C-alpha cells in the first residue's frame, strides 16, 4: 500500500522522548524528521485515504473526521508537554520525506521566527455563555391574558428581560476579557460558537484565546477561577493549555510550495472536537470543519 507523509507540527529538536505508546492518525506512531535544525513530526498514512479525492469524501464523514481530529490533536498535545510545537493544519500530507524537507526549507525563516516568538508560551481558551433562562410555566386557564393587548404586553416584557440579560452578559464578558488580556502577551477574539454545532447549552458571548507564558499559567487559571461566580446566569469555560494554534496562523493559514493539504475549516473542527473531549463534542467540531472547509489538497 502506498503511503504519504502526514505532518502534525514543526518544532526545534528536543531531548525528551515522546511516549512509546503514542499513536497518531490511522494508528501510526509519530516519527521525527530532522532537517536544517528543525523537526517535522510525521507519520505514514495510506494514500487511499489521504489523496485529494479521498479527503473530499472524508470531509463529509463526521466519524472519520472526528477520529482524525482527535488523533492529530493527541500528537500535538504530547509535543506541547516537551517542547513548543507549531501545529500544521489537519490532513497536511506530502508525497515523501523529500517533499517534507522541501517544505521546511521554503518556510524555514517563518518557522524560526514563530518558534522564537512562541517559545515557552501556551494558549488558553476562555468561553463565556449566557445560561438558558428558566422556562416560564404554561399559564393556567384562569391566568391567561384577558385580551390580545395583555398578551402583547407580556411578550414585550419577556423580550425586554431577555435583552437586559444579554446586555449584562456582554458587560461581564467584556470585564473578564480586559482582566485576562492584562495577564496575557497576546489574545485572539474568535467568532462565537453556534450552539447547534458546539452542543454547549446557552449563548456563547465570549470565545477568546490568550497567549500566556508557561511560568504565568497558574496565575492566569486562578484569575479565571475567581471570576466564574461573579455574575449569576453566566458560565465560564477554560480550556488548555494548548499549543499556540491561534497565534501561529502564519504557518497553518497558508500552503507550502509543495501544496500541503488541509483546510482551515477542518483545523477549526479539530480544535473544537479536541477541546470537547467527548464524542459529541468531537462530532460537532468535525461538522463545523466540514461545513466551512475550503477543500483539501495534497503535497507532491
């Protein structure tokens, strides 16, 4: 069976070995490809599953996409414990090791610049949700509005109360973000998640990523924990530490001269699925990736 080289990330050489039992995409163990003082973390995947036509079909298969996303993220997570990786997009593949080396040479300056900037730093994700309001009981027959005017007045009151809750949530999210941004070196504001795709209850008010030095991560986490109960009806979710996905877009956001295969939508699906940890979350992340995928390619 013909194999392609799947690339998870690029990093500098590191001395601590990865776990012997670590497995990547399609169950293949990751390997280290050294070139020009950099390391590409790779594994071999079947061409039948990762050629261009096959990837287009797989992007519609939520189970396959979710499993691939989890395996990809598992390797990146393992790397994050021993070094600072630059994650590449989900399903970045090349014809062989020679093509991977060519990619490294073409992007060498970018890789080194980003590795210098991100060294010793991790990404933390923070989301704020406005919890669903308690459903009003169905009024008894005797308590039903006496007229259409009373009914409209009641509906306006409910709408006003919902608007007030939303404004309060936005103010809370803004205050929290300002505090966290002061403790972070950089931040990225992401589009609020669609509840139908994420599977999380409530309305997503804040969806942000923060770049934090490892040495200051404990303080950052404590700050988030202290604010969780400040406002009733709000839910704060903290995820991480992650590799700096949101801050290495210069790498994952463009294709190499060799035509590295991936889609930005698929990568966001990988993140969403990996953050959730559960099957339902992985599938919702995969669905988001599939719906926004620009279309895969293949390194030659």
